[in-house]
C-alpha cells in the first residue's frame, strides 16, 4: 500500500512540474510575440515622426 501512495505522489509531482514547464514555454512565446510587436510599432512610429 505504501508503494502505491508513493507512486501517486510521484505522478502528481511530475505532472505538476510538467504543467509548470509547459506554462512557462507558452509564457515565453507570448512574451516574445509582444516584444516583437512592440519593436515593430516603435520602428513604424519613429519612421512616421521623422517624415
């Protein structure tokens, strides 16, 4: 019975870590997209202001 509880706890821990890593990957993708969009908008505004 003890090994069953140990396996369940390990599965929950590993699943939680995997979910956290997956969330961090999506967060990094979204942050990169917002960063690139900000750079593009800044370059376009600077180009429009110079004209």
